[in-house]
């Protein structure tokens, strides 16, 4: 068994047309986040946890923001490719847990779909939770959204 931890933070965009994606789910209550890809912090944290558990580095190493092929890409693509990398190492996901840190928008109604969508892609249960930072710091001032994740992998027998 192997465990990995991931964290990601993106700032809120000034562009009112930028879409907000969290846990592979479109959140219409936006605004979106700034990033080289779709800036889905929940999925990025999960990818980092998975890559860490497999000793494959992180998103920056596997999908650098200097590579134009990833400009504007969906986090679904990043997660699909991360899972493929893990499988190529002879590992599979056993479970994962993601926590989104955001003052707003309120995410409770979206979390079941995030969980089921992420679970379908990784092939194991991914739980999704949300919390606030109680108004403290940059996240508390709604300057950004953050996420953490842990993932458990096992060797394929």
C-alpha cells in the first residue's frame, strides 16, 4: 500500500466569463479560477496525491505549465493521464479523499456529483468534502480556492 498527499490553490479570476470547475464538475455560481488549465483545484490536488503515492512527482513535472499542449486543458484529461501513469507502474487506486477550502460558492449540492465523477475516473471511491477558512487569509477573503487530497494505492496482483 502507498499513500500520497496533494494540495493546490488557485486565485479567483477577474474575468467574469471564466468557468469554475471543481472535482470535474462545472459550478455555475463561479467565478472561475486562474490557471494554465481549467484550474480545477480539487482534481489537481487529487492528481498530486496520486502521483505522489506512485513516486511520480507532481502535476508540474508530468504536465508542465510551460508545455503549450496543456494550455486550457481540462482537468479530466490530466486525471485520465495520471491514472494511466499509475496503472503503468503496476498500481491502482484503492481510495481517495478530497477537501475543498472555499468561502463561496457553497458546494454541498455539488459534492455528490464531484464524488461520483472522480470515483468513476479513478476506479475507486473518492470522497469529497468542503470547508471554509472562517474568513482568515487569502482564501477567507475569497481571493482564491484551495484543496487538499490524500490517496491510497495498492500494487496490482
